[in-house]
């Protein structure tokens, strides 16, 4: 699996939600950027908002996603539902799965920022 990309234009919001402590909590709203991107991808998929990455991007190392099997499962489920053909998404299709996830996460981040 390759690194997961996100658009730099969302950087301030990502830091606000995944790094900075919320004033009413003892931590950030999301425990990690991985958790935020996973939520954003699910939201983007739910709302059918997929947006290609455009411009400057930031990469999150693949190992951060690979350390959470449920995140990998969700990535695969979204890709299968998107393509409606699980046969096209075998083990050698990690790049396709990652690409679909990134586009839905990007769309979900747009929704959150709205």
C-alpha cells in the first residue's frame, strides 16, 4: 500500500479536529488524522461526494493505516461498493482502493468544512 494523500488546503481544519485539544474535552475531536480521514471518507461516500485530489497534497505514511485493520476493511468496502464488482479489487489493486478512499475522504473533508 502506498501513502494516503490529502489536500493541503484542508490542513488548518485537519489540525483543528485531529491534533488540537478541544476546549470541552481532554483531547482532540478525532484521535488521529487517520480517524478523521476514515470518518471523512465514510461521510463522503454516504453523501456521494467524491472529489479528485487537486493541487498540493500531504502524505500520511501507509503504515499508519495498515496498523488499523478495520480502516483497511472500510477502505476495501467503499471501493467494492463504488465499483460494484469485488473481482476487480484483488490484492494487487491497493492503488485503486487507496485512490477511491482519498477521493471520498477529500469530498468528506469538503462537507465538514462547509
